[in-house]
């Protein structure tokens, strides 16, 4: 007996064009109906694209996936196509810049728990201390942490024409969902709402003139990442990882996503690379060593830096002061300063 669950399981084998992720997890499948008594199947899909090849490819792949189901009857695939607005979700290849922003840099990891937000926050401050005008958009709607790391509890406000006014802290223009939520308040949103909110943060914020807009992406390769790479002209992406293989596996997935969408990977930052005991000066490779360099070599990109793990970094982040601002002469701040200069040089902003 054919069921909706069986159909959805088979649809999970259909990848969104250009990605390894399936159309079910991307939110493309809006409805599935199994029609009695002939076991026919109706699938409703929703796409936002101006590329005619995308819906045709998806339709063909859905037919190919479902026609092998035992006993399946006629297959009807209906696709609702919305043309991308000028500054809304678009097709791959239709990316636009943000007025006044010279370079948009995505900070990604593919995996949670590697310190990506700490890297994004401190890199932003290091760039500002090196003379660049910098903004930071916290794109992790479900787990925003930038507001805490920058020590701000002020809610976001807007101008009369509904432009979001970013919060300014430690020389950075900041927008984060964390400014709108209490410490114990979850962001309960489905994919389409998250996509709209991401676009609002990026497109409806009064960023002014910036040399860099740093995007702190959530883990993985989901709706938010897809929205950004489809619609936003990125100068490049920086992959954050820790040295051990379990983190590198997901870092590779993030790098592959950017490669498939023609976003250059500017380099890798190896976070928590080692611990130097403050009492003895002895170095401990807690998560192994050399993983970041091996992955950079494999991707043919730079290893931009190796950030040690230390207590001051954790303490500074918890009290709302990025360690680059709290301890600018420390080892962590010096490494971020080096990375900032490398990035400025690579993008002719030195």
C-alpha cells in the first residue's frame, strides 16, 4: 500500500540542483497526496527561481525517483514558481551586493561547537582595529550569540521607512536575533520565516558605508546558507574548524557547498588549535594537530591562522567583550590581527 510517508522518503533521494541536500529538507516539497484507488501521486513543489532549468530538473528527478515505487500509478508534479524580487530570494547566479558594502564575508563551519561565532566576532573587531569599517550580521536565527558576545541587550529599532538600525558595540555595527530574544526564549520559526528574516537583516538594515560585512552563519548547509549564496554577492567564505577529523568532515561539506555555488573560499581558520599552559608554557594539542593545514592544502587555500584555546577568550566572551578588544596584546588577539591583515591584503584593503 502506497503511503505519503513512503513517497516523502523517496523524495529525500532527490537533490536540489547544485547541492547534495534533498528537496524535502530544503522545504521545496509543500504537499504530497496519494490518490485512491489508482495509487496515483500528486506532489506540490514551491520554487523561487528565474532559471527555467531548475524546475525542469527537479520535476524530472522527482518523476525518476517515484516511478520505481511498487504499484505507483500516475505521477503528477505541480510546481509553483515565484520569480525572485529585486532584493529577495533568487536563483543561483542572480546574486546582488548590498549598497555601501564593499565586501561580504561568510564565516562558516558546517558543524556546531567549533567556535565559529567567537571567530566571527573577534575577526570583526580585529578588522575594525586595523582601520576597516565593519558590520556583523548574526545569521544564526535559532542560536544567536553575537548580542551576548558584544555585551548588548538593546533591542533593534527601525527608521520611519522601516530600515533596521544596527546596534554599535566595540566599533562594530551589529544585527542579531539575540537582541530580540530573552536568554531563555527560543526562536520558533519555520524555514520560510527564517528566510524572510535573513533577507530583512541583510537588505533592510541601514549598514551605511562598510569595508566588510561579516556574516556569522549557522552550522550546516540549510535554508539560511542557501538563501545567502543564492541572493547575495559574496567576496568569499572562511571555513572555521578544529584540528580533529570529526570537525574536518563537516568543514569539507561547507567548503563543497561554496564551491558548488561559485563562492571562493578565502581560507581556513583552525580554532582551538592548541592550549598553552599558563603555568609552565607547555603546549598541548588537545584536539590533535595539523588538521587545518592538511585541509587547506587539500582545498588549495591558505591556512589563515591557528587560534589557541585559552581561558581569557572564554571569560571575555561571557562578559560581552570580544577578547581582541579585552586583551589586544594577548596571543589570541595577535593571531586575529594577523588574519585581519591577511584578509585586508587579499581584498586590497590594507
